C-alpha cells in the first residue's frame, strides 16, 4: 500500500503545469497516480498535460472558478491511501514525497504532515524551471507543502466550495484542527512556492476577507457544537499542539 495520489487543480495553466508535473515525475519516491482536474481552461493546458509521461488521469469540468471544486473531484477519484495536493504553478523538491511518507511510517496515527516552503520569484512569462530558489523559507501551512492521509477527509469533510478562492484551504485546516487530527510539523523543505504576476495571493483585500470568513465560520461551528468540546480557535502557531 502506501500509495500516494497527487492532485493538481488547474485553470489556464499552460505556462506552469508542465513544470509542476515534471517535479512530481522526478520524485525519489514515485507517486501512484497524478490526477489533474481542469476547471474549464481555454488555453493549451489539456494538450500539455496529455503530453506528459506517467500515470496521469485528466478530468475536465465546467468552469467554477473554485480550486476547491477541483480538489474535491480529485479526492473523490483518488485511489491512493495518501493525498498530495499541488497547485499548478508550484513545484516540489525531489525528495518531498519520500520525506513525508517516511514521517507517516514513523507516526502511525498521523493525519497531516507539513514541511517548510521556499519562495521562488518567478514571472508568468519566464521559464519557471530556470528560476533559482530564494533564501526565504516560510511556514504558512500551504496545502502543497502537506501530505494528507485520505481518511482525514472522511473525518473533516471535503473543501467548502462556497468560499472565496483563499478561504477553502484555510477553512479546511481549521476544521482539521477542530476535529483533532494530528499534525506533524517539521523543518524539512517540501514545497517551492512560486511568486509571479498572476498570483491570487497578491490580492491583499481578498486574502483579508477570506481569513475573516474562515474565523467567523470556525467560531460559529464551536458555538453550535458546544465550545467546551474544542480548544481555542486554531492558529498557525498552535497547530503543533497534540
């Protein structure tokens, strides 16, 4: 067993997605499958994906504008025991999957393994594979820096497709924490996070509103479920608590 399903939600990703897939195919521990869920792209994303080697399953759906929809479809289609999510414009160090699966073997009750990310300053017009990593390491609990046991989604639920672009990933992390899933947080590098002109993260106002929505939803869940059953509102600095 120990099969890993890699899921890439995509939309008009022709400038990036080949590099993302290549970083999966170069892993020292091979993925069981790569699932690309295309959210109604109008560029050459599908053609590029279908030209890549490896066990790639491609699904195309009507445009939703929600990465959560692509992630959820991929999780439903996945046949592996573990889920690794990768954004179309990011890449992995070659030992990412090997490091994280090793941690699951060391900690049998583990649900989510989280490593560091390294920022790469890129541009949508540049060849990302030629970009050199910066020195800045970040820990923002990005989905692409995680390896998740698939059964964690049975306990926490899938991503909320009603939320804004940023909210669904952070909301899921909050729900995982509230549910009591075990996180392993370590200092190994597990993601190259690419910054470029098309990053949604550059929309500071959207990012701020999404965080507010996530916190409100978390507070409401606690109120409805009896706050005594939960710890304080989970933050990035408390995820290491067991």
